[in-house]
C-alpha cells in the first residue's frame, strides 16, 4: 500500500507542476480575452467551449469527451470551458486505454473561429445600430425641445395679443363713452373743425356711412342705407325714434339669422354624433345583413291582430324578421309557451347524409357516433364569438356580458339590436352549410329569457323563443337532430359571461339559490311539456338540463338532488329524448356510482387544452399525443360503469392551441399564454407566461391571432391533425359537438372559418389522420412553440 502511494506521488508530482503552468497560461489568456472586449457565446447565450481533443491513432476508439448540444437546443453539459489541467486529467484517463497525447480537432476550432467572427460582426453591427438609435433619440429630444419652445412662444404671443386686445377695448370703450356725451351745436362744430384740422375728416366730405350708433355730422347722412336728418326730430344721438327702432329691428333680425344659421349647422352634427355614441351596438352579421323583406305579411291586415295582442311578441307586425314564420295570429300555447309562428305540417323523412338514418328512423346512440355542431353565440351572446357587441364600449361602461350589454342599451334599443342579431347571425343557410359539412346533429344553446324574465332582469324577453323554434325547423329540413341546451339558468349556474351574467353564482347558491333552483325547474316544466309534442319526437332527440354547472364551487349533493328532480319532472311530461347533464368539472372518473339508476341519461364533458395551465404549456407534438392517448383513455374509463358513469360524450371542443383569442377569458382580461390574465383575483389570475418555451423565446399572441392566410404549412398540418385526433378520441364514447360553427373573427373557434382556411376537414366524417399514425416531431419540422 505504501509503495503504491509513493508511485502515485511520483506520478502526480510533475503533473501538478504542469497544472500550475497551465493555470498561469489560462490567466494570461483570460487577460487577453478581456482586452478583446467580448467572449464567444452560442445562440443560447452560453460561453463556447474549449476545443475538444481526439485521439491520433484510431477513429474507432472513444474520442475525448466534449460538450454536446441536446436535440432540444439546450446544452448537453457544463457551460464552463475545460482548463488545461482538466484536460490533463482526461488525458490520464484515456492513457489507460493505450492513448498517448492529444491534438486539437481542427474542424471544431474552425467552427469556433467562424462563430467568433460572426459574433464580432454582430457586435459591431449592434454597436452601429445603437449609435443610430441614439442619434434618433437625440433628434426626438431636439424635436421635443423645439416643440416645447414653439408652444411657449405661441403662449407668449397669445398672452401679448390678449393684453393688446384688452388695451384696445379700453380705448374703444373710452371713445364710446366720449361719444355718448350730449354736445351742443357749437361743441359739435368745434369738434368737427378740430378733426378736419387733424385730417380725420376731409373738408369736401358731405356724407358717410356710419357703423357706430351715433351721427356726429350735419346734413343728411346715410346709415346702413337709411338717410336721416340732422336736427329735426332727432334724439341726442342723431337718430329719430322711428329710425332707431328700424335700426334696432334690423340688428335683431341679423342676429337671429346668424343664430339660426349656426343652429342649422350645429344641430344635425350634434344629432349625428349623439346617434353614433348612443345607438345600440350591432354585431357584424346584423350590420352587414340585408333588411328582411317580410313579404309574407303582404295581404295580412293589422286589424286581424286582436287589440290586446297588438305591440306584443305575438304581433308579427312588430317582428324584425318574419321569414319562414307562419304570421297567422294565434294565442295558442303548449306548456304556457306560444306556438305562434309554427306551421302545422312537417317532414321527418330527410337524411343528413348517407352515414346516418333519416329523422323518422331511430339513431343508434352509443354505437353510431354523434358528429355534431354547436351554434354558439346566437341565442346566448358570448363576447369572444361576437366581440363587436362589446368593443364599442369603454372600460368605464362595464359592458362584459349580455346582462350589462342589455342594461346599457336599455329595453327598446336592446330589443332592436339583439333581434337583428337573432335574425342574421344564424339563418336557414347556416343549417344547410352545417349539413353540407357532414354533420348529423346540432346543439342549440339558449337562455332562460327565451321563456321568461324576472323582476330586475334587463334581458330581452321571449323574442329568442320564436327564433329557437325556427332554428329547429331549419334543422329538420336538413335532417339534423337537435340537442337542446339551456345555456343560461336563473341566477347563473357558473358565474361566467356565457351564462348571461358574469360574477357570482346564484343558482343553488347564495341568498336566492333555492329560489333560482325552483325557477329552473319551472322552466323545464314548460319546456318539456312543449317539446313532448309529437312534432318534436324525431328531431329533438337530446334534451340538456343546464350547461356547465360549476360543481367545484357548488354543493355536490345539492346539484345531484336538483338533477334527479329535473329528470323526474321531464320524464313525467313524456320526454323520451336522451337527457344530457354536465360533468360540472369534477373529472370524469369522479362520476362513477352517481346517477347511474336513470335510463337514457348521458354525461356531457367539455374538453379544451387552453384553460388548463399544465395542458396549454404542452408542446404541439405533446398536445397531439394527449388528444390521442389522454382523452381516449378518459373516454374509455368513463364509458365503463365500473370506472366511470357510463354513456359519455364531448359536448364542446375546439382546435385552439392558445387562449389568445380576444375576450376568450372575459372582456378586458388577457391570456394565460402571455401571462396577462389579470382577473382581479389572485386565485384565478395567471401573470406568468405559460407557453411551452416558458417565455424564452417570448410567448406572444400576435402570430397566434394572425389571419389564417399567414399560417405556415406545418402549422396548418398540426391544426388539422389535432382536430382529427380529438374527433377520433371522442368517438370512443358517444361522439362530439364542435364549438362552434361561426365567429366574427376567431378562426380556431369556427368550423366555418377553419374549413375555409383548410385546417378542418371538408366533411366531418372524412378524415386522413388517425391515432395509429406516427405523431410527427413538430419541433424538428420548425413549428414555433411560443405562438
């Protein structure tokens, strides 16, 4: 053991001396590098490593370790360069394998030198740019200084002019006061002679036109076209009473005329500006739509409407749009809900497409996948779908949802504005286009004010009811089965803007929680009685209880008890449709054992990757993998009653990969993506960027919100595959409904816009990608992760 220690000492002693010399050389090189003014770094800001060493003898032997860069662009080892002493240690390690000495990797040295030269050029260019920016800043400072001086000079001149004007006015006032004195004839003659002597009045002057109130000359003088005698009948000012009265009337007429002219100009402008500021905001669809002809009212007499119904929602002459409505008056109701506008016949023989049966035949739910479409933002207004309703207001107006929108507009303007939206945003053509895109179901969200309103409600009452009925008939005409969705319940079931009112949850919660629970049951009592009619049996095949009750903020047992009561009530009214209830954001696995004793009941889950900070931070390839594996696994577990509830579908999803869309997180609230989502509540705000790059490169929304014509080919490929992967996953259950058909601008939320942009399939049932395909590495394909 002692001999071995001695040999180690002898072997390492010269190596220690070499290390000291190496350290001296390193220090000298550091001083030289400091004199150069910069160190070479790579694109990530790391110092470039020292050249690696490779063995001389054989390429097949293991080379000297050198720092490598991982496939993700990060450093594969320490960022500090190896000292010569450290290299000596590596040499010793390699010497055990028969290697003696080392030499530099010339290619690597060349690469380093090229990088250093490139960075030196960049440094010089950056310095030149900085000098240019500094010159520009100096010019800006000079312009600001000159502007300030010009403003000062302008103010100084203005003050001086005001002082001169004051002096002039004082002088004029003194002159006027002097003229007001009553002079004798001799005094007038004396003053006249003095003025002539000063040259103020030419000696030959006999007449003059006077603009002042007094006549100071003798004889006949013309005053504004009137000739007056100097003495006879004149007052002390040189005018007779009659002439003075005429002159006064003329002045009054001139002043009145000027005022009328000013008002004629100002009033129309003021009215126009007032109208611009106070007129109700219209959605883009309503603003661009043509006014309905309402030709079916031709030949109908207004006197045929009973006086008690005139001016009400039953009077077709008050309707903005009567297209495809039966305008023959009727006061008949079912379940207390009007049938006014409905035709007495219908046809259920229509087939949406060859993959599904006609309406008169049964749809094999559970084995035949639902491929459905939402018509969101129509009868329940959502800011991100129709931002034009909200962007015209300032933040001080506080218009953030349908409640505040209708409150701000007032009842009359709200009714006019919103009915135009009902009539134009979704039309017969909408349902025809949905059918042509390969869909077989449509989910129609509507809110409780289609049925009734309560004291204090600003919502437009009952008008959306007839548009809901017309929409169902349009669906029937295209062979589309309907999923009725009560999107807004009394009191708000989730406190989000699409429930009608953003803020607190008043449904089954708070002071009026029980009252609003009963009100919702009363509404379902009316709705279920109405839609139990034979005409709806084949078309309204799915009946929703309430959209997205936020059960994570409500008492679970209260919601379950209410749900049971609602199911019993609806079935009692002879509804045979599938009853749909929301998962309440509790997670699919937590529904095992709940409500499983009811038949024909369907669990509705809404799947998005952008409202979860962990999912939104996934890279594109990982989002695609999650859609194929994560959501597929969840669906399969939920479909199995031993691990989940049982029948499950996805009632809402989209292909958006960011939450950058305007107003998607409420009006005036930013995004998780950029870390600007300030809700005013620390528990819900997200103030750190959550895109996959962790803000390096910077997470930004400009490109995420770009026009789809600017999308790269690889981004379009990802969006299409992401959509098709979700369709496949959700079809492991009962199927899906896309959110939504139409938006004003948000392409990644609109099937209509996405299909036109080539990022959604032309037919919902005709797809190329499936989850058995290899998922591409979109990072290597060049798809950025920061937008």
